[in-house]
């Protein structure tokens, strides 16, 4: 297998959410993070690790296990959606603010990953001098649109892939 080495998040994000002395990242709705996302079709094929780092949007978070937080993340992709796909296009101004480049991006609302914060699949954003997994914040209205698509899709059809704890 060629080339790309995925560095573990250990050392970048401690159990308390601290990143090299910066304020804690908590995995709250509207956070956009660098994450090794596991697509539902990859999980169905028996994989337990995603194939690449990508931006994800935290769309839900709840206190669940002791003081730990369970987060639900939706993937961001530059692959154009097919007719009928449940997606929200990310406005260009938001992409630029987050440093996601000029290619059009969509938030996929038909599948998610779920994990206890901080999970081992967070990765540092590839910016000079930044060991953080944090791209920035998504406007709340976009997260509300993703949640509305969740509601329209319904619990029976929304794919939630549990990840390593």
C-alpha cells in the first residue's frame, strides 16, 4: 500500500481535550474537525478504519458515559451528490473561512459516525504549526439544515456507524 501515513491523534489531543496548551476542543455541534471517517459501505465490507482523513461536522453531542461526550459527525465531501442524495452544499464563504479550498463541498446527511470524545480517529489539520484537529465553526443554520434532513430521512434509514471508543 503506498505512501500516506496516518498519524494517530495521541499527543495532539489529550483526554481533557487540550491541544498543545490551547483551549479545549470539546466536540460540540458546529465544530468542523479533521477525522478518519468510516463510510457505511466500508463498515459493511468489514473494515474498521476509514481510508482517509476528511473534514466532518459535529451535528449532535450528548453526555453519555460518565463525563464523556458522545458525538455524531457528518462527513464533508467534494464528490458531487447524485440526484436524491441527502446533502447540504457548503457555501463558498464558509469553505474559505474553514480553509477547505475552492472545490465545491457537500455535507452528507444520510450517514454519520458516532464516537466517545475524544476518539482515536481525530487527526491534526494540515496547517503550518497547528496540531489541532479543529478547522473552525460551521454556521448554526447549516447544522440545523443537516438535522432537518436527519428528521426527513428517519431513524430507520439514517446510517450511524459506531466507531472505536
